[in-house]
C-alpha cells in the first residue's frame, strides 16, 4: 500500500533526493520522482511495471487502493489536485502515443504503396528494355539487308547482323556520321575479296557469251548440284531449332537473296523440320 505523510509533515523530505530506489538520476521522469519524494516515500506498483502499457482500468484500481475516502478533506483535495495533474499529463502522453501509432501505420501503408509502385515501374522498365532490344535487333537486320543489296550487286560477301551489331554497339558510335562501312575499314583488299561459297551469290548467275563478235551477258538459271547442296546445308532447319531462330539465321545468311525457279524449289526439297511450316 502507498504511504502518505501525516498532516503537518507535507513537504518534509523522507529520502535523500540524490538516491531514490528504482529511480536513477538518468531516469527520464527523475525530476518528477524527486519532487514526489519530498512529499512521500516512493512506493512500487508491480502491476504497472509488468505490463507494456497502463490501461484506464488498471489506474482506476490503483487509485481505489489509496482509500482517499479515509483521508481528511485537506488530504483529499491535495490528492485530487495531484491526481488531476498526473492524469492530464498521462492523457496527453497517451494521445501522443496514439498519434505516433497512426503516423506509423500511415508510413507503413505509404511504404507498401511505394514498393508496389516500384515493382510496377520495374516491370515497365524491363518490358521497355526487352522491346528496345527487339527493335535494335530488327534495325540491325534491316541495316544488313540494305547493305547486302549493294554488296551483292558488286559481288562482295554479304554482312550479317552480328557484324552490324559490332559496329553499332561500339563506344562513341555516331549514326549520323556513319558512312555505312560494316567492316570498319575501306581497304582495297576487302573490295577485291572473293565470295567464299556459292550461296553468297544471288541467283541468277550471269555469264558472258560471244554473240556477233561481242560478249553478251547470258543468264544461267540453273544451280549446280554442289550449289544446291550448299544451299541445303546453309538454310536447312536444324533438329530442335525453333522456327523464329531458324528464320532469323536464314535471314542473317542472306537467304532473301537466293532466288529459285519453281522446278528448282521442287528439286531443293523441304528445308523445314517443323510440320506446321
């Protein structure tokens, strides 16, 4: 039970204000404890110390244990004034805790919303990056196609998208100042380089024949057996190879420049391994 001073002893210190049991000098509420220690000996309330917070019901029960109705009117007024002071402070502290809890809940919801927005933004960035890569690949295919039209007319080797990518992906590459050179140099050795295979030449193959004392171009529209074999070897779909990958590979190998007649197509046979193609 709490101990209260008798009438006439109010204000008389009961303990040394420098050492209050359970209330070290570094205690946040130490100044209040020192004032109260000058009025009455400190009393422990275990029921308040064993819980994380004090409820109104617990505090009401503690007040009833003081049995203020047995005190004199002067003591009751003193107890009431002190109680109202502490209750007002406790309510303000309680409201501040509730405000901070609501603010914490709001911040938690805000963090959750930001995390969801970040996930959506990351998905958009990833999708845009994939789309950009696909557009880049298509542009490289288009550049190779345009470059090959001129190179094949000049009898040069066709370029692949990998060669185009090696140029466009180089540091400090300026598309406006680019001269269209895929090889990185314009040496005469490249200009005079001969095709390595029959597939590198577009059909029809042109040969010269004498006519009227002059050489006239004659179009030969028949591939040799070795040329057919080279075409099949180059453009046949490999087992397990996807249709899209096969078409891209055929395009990279200048498959669009190989022109065949109907009977030549029949002679060539089926190049696809996919039953749906």
